[in-house]
């Protein structure tokens, strides 16, 4: 336990007993136990939160890959698009004007 041997534990208990006294020692042990229990509970909650975030992240990474595979397969099945040509404006009579001659 924490690399502390039996002799070190006895020494620590004697020092605590001298410092706090025999009347306060049970209260001190009780509050120390409660504090350790709360710390353990909080650390477990943090661990659960991290695990849930990792699972959500894994599912989010998996979903776009599946969507990309679906779009790539649908793109391969559709015929290729013809190249887009620029549209020329119409004049008031409804006919397309001729493009302007380049001056040079």
C-alpha cells in the first residue's frame, strides 16, 4: 500500500495520536474515510464520462465513413455530367447577341 511498510505505518499512527489526541482520532478516521469514498466516487464518474466520450467519438468517426462509402457508390452509378457552358444573355428581341470581337 503506497510503498509504506508496517514500521512506517506504526510511526505515522503514533505521530497522529500525539498530534490530535485519543479523543479526536475516531472523528479524524471517520472524516478521512468519507473523503476517500467521495474521491473514489468522483474518480469513477470521471472515468465513466471519458469512456462514454470515447464511445461517442468512435461512433461519430464510423458514421461519416459509412456515409462516404454510400455517396461514392452512388456517384459511380450515376452517368458523368457534361461540362457546364456559360450562358449568354438575351436581348429584347429574344435572340442571343453575338460575342464581342476582340480588339487588338
